[in-house]
C-alpha cells in the first residue's frame, strides 16, 4: 500500500517556472493548467522554490513583478524512491498538498500531490469505481 515508491504515482515533467518569470506568467500557467502549485527551477532544472495559487492571491504589492519576489524557498521535497506513505505523512503533518520530487542533485523530476495519494489508494481498493454520475443515472 503505502510502501510503493513515489515515482509510481508522481506527475513526471511537471509544469514549472523560472525565478525571473513574471507573476502574470505564473498566474496564467496555474489557471490554464488547473493546478495550485508550481515548482520554480533554475536554468539547470534545479529546484529553487515553489509558488502557489495562495502566494499569487496573497500578493498585495504591485511592485513585485517576478516569481522570485513571491516564491517560497524553504521547500520540503522528496525523492522518487521515497515511499507514498512518507508523502502522506508529510501532507498530514505539514498541512500542505504538493511536494516536488527531486533527485540527489536537486533536479526536479516530478510532483506528487495529496490528490495523487488519494487516487492511488482509491484505485487499489476499488478496481472498478462507482462514479457519482453513474449513480445518478441509475436512480433517474
């Protein structure tokens, strides 16, 4: 169950931004991709921070024009070989919903979210899930 490696459930090659990208670029990526977290990487694909939809929403200073002005640099990260259970424990303990996945050199390899963990466990328990829209169709 939770002993699987994170690499099995992570999103590979996630959408990311550079520190010098504009806040409007980050906003467009978050909205257009319907995601809430963007890893920030340098030109060598090394993780240098994270920017979230909350960071953008909380940005009250119009003079802050680049991602580097609002990104978090103290980012908790995991490796592809870490266990799904470790990710779940970090989500519960730290109360956030996404973790960048990096290799030992700090290069971004993926993202894992609390949704990924839920989906993984759900699919293990229910091989053929009952979707809400199917239930509605049966009762109509």
